[in-house]
């Protein structure tokens, strides 16, 4: 997509916006609903997109609000609840960075309030919520973008071009993984020393979740608990599935089977710390997804697409193509034949082709563009200004999150799960 409102250059000193003047009346005012650690990264990314202004923040922990206002140099206003942000007509767009179990309600209410919405992944807590959200977005006529930022990176766009150009040949397998080996990597985050019933609004956190007694571990480490999160599948695999769909043009896997278990962090969660899944796509390829919080195998991240003419691998901001044209070498077979028959074999077209092994040269693409989160917000605000063209709408978010929900359902039931393409939901 051509982004007419901004040009960014990646430099050692950070990301620089193209010099451009936007009238205050033309600025997009942003309200941030929930400003946890990820949302503070979103905040910094928004600040780097020309023509935007963060005007309001709210969170169930007061310390986060104070820090967020500080990061806006005092320009943002504290709102007591997300409903107050939605009720403010001066706010054009909102970000939603709450735990997963809040997404459906807040996204739909924000759309009904006339706001454009950027919602962190996963879009949904259950599969059917995606259908509700997509319908609400259509009724409202507002922009909704989901926050799997990788698809806005230049490396992912380059990979999609390679696939479309046929550089990899026929794709038959994709392998992707996230691996970690630390308490923080397993979402066992430190808890601020001032956290207490006076600084944490427990009821605001729970919302539609089952009622429970005040619990700081659940509040600050919510990804570890099924009542608020889908664990590895919704936190990490959603990113991988979003990228897979973007790169290949596929919509959803037809069949999903998965296994997961809790091996190490047994006292801190009720979601697996190790998860493996197989996804079969009707387009003709299979996906292997895996994650463990008990080892940093593959350097912590793996993304490979395997095709009949080559393989591509993403590693940070580097994309590498490894050409792999079909080549047969039957020397070890015909070397056991009588010498006369071996010589005759190499006189045939097949034998002569084996003697002319094709030379393959790796191709490397180095991403020097903006940080993916900055680029993703630039895409979002471009869509807000131009009333369309967002790169990850409700349907894209619904399908990526549904992959994760099918994976978790397979783990829970021990059965393969299937997708109903006509009804856009799991098969009965």
C-alpha cells in the first residue's frame, strides 16, 4: 500500500518522520483504553506517526496511567473508565490493549460510539465473537484494525512478493515457532511494589470474566489464565497465522490438531507452557506451529516457508531465500550396477541432467524500513484518513484468532477440529 501521509526511514538514532505539517484541526485524536506494557510500546509508536495526538488514557492500575501521561509530556488526559473515553466526541480513534476477555465488548461499544478502533491481537476470546465484531464494524462503517503488526513490515511484504512471483515454487509446508526460556518469557512478570486494592481496580479488570477475590498475580500475569487469555495460541500463534494468511493468500486451515501440556511453570498458570499444532490448508500446504517456554531453540523464533523451488526464512529484519531446484543424484544407486550399465545410465537424458547440478545463489532482503508496530499504525491512520484500506480488518483478525481457538479446542478435547467455510466458524 502506498502511504501518502508519511515516509519513515530506519536509522541508528530511531525512526524519523518525513517533515510535514498537519493542521491541528486535521490531527487524529487518540484515546488509549488500557495502557499496560504492550500499550506503552503502542504509545511510543503512535507518537512517531505524523498527524496524530494521544489525548486520553485509562487503565485499571493507576501507575500505568501516570506513566502514560508522562510519556505524552502531560498532554494526555486521565479518564476514569473506557466508557468515558468512548463518550468524548473529540476523540476520533481508540486503541484497545486490555486482556482478551474484554475485547469483544469494548470493540463493539467503541464502534457503536463512532470511533475507529485499533485492537491488539487476538481480536477475540471465542470464535463466534469474531462474527459479532465483523457485523458491528460493517454496521458502524468505521475502521477496525487488529494489532498483528508483522504484516506491515517490509520483510513480510517482500516475502509475500517472493511467494506471488513463484520464487519458492509450490509451497507444501510452513514451519514456525516461538520459544522462550525465562520467567518473563513465560509471562511471570514482576509486580509493582505499590500494587494494592487502592491502586488496582479489580472489578474493572474482571469485567465479563467470572468473579474472583482480588489477586495481583491474575491482574498482572493474566495471560497465564484461561479466564482472560488463550495462552500461547492466542498470544503468539495468532501472529504466525496472520503472517501465513497474508503471505500465502489463504484464509483458514480446514483441519487443526494440537497437543499441549504444562511441564515447568506449574505453579503459576493453567495454560500450557509447551504447545504443538498441525494445520492443513485446502490451498495444498501444511503448517507446523510450536512453542515452548522451556528452551530458546531456534534462537527464540523460526519462520520458514518450504517450496518445490526454494525455501524462505525470516530472522528478525532479515529475509533469506534459499533456492532449491529439484535435483536428483542417483550415483550411489547406479554405482552398485555393473560398470557398463552405470556408464549407459549417464548417457541418458536423466543421467546427463544429474551431472549438471544447477547452481543456486542465496538471495537476502534486509529490512531498513520502520519498526513493524510504527508501520502498522501508519497503515491504520492512513485508513482512518482515507476511510478504507486497512491491512488487518475484522475478518482477517477473526480468522487468525480462530486458528488459535481451534488449536486450544483440539488440546482440550484431544480431537481434530475442522472449519466451516460457509458459516465462518468451527464445524459442529
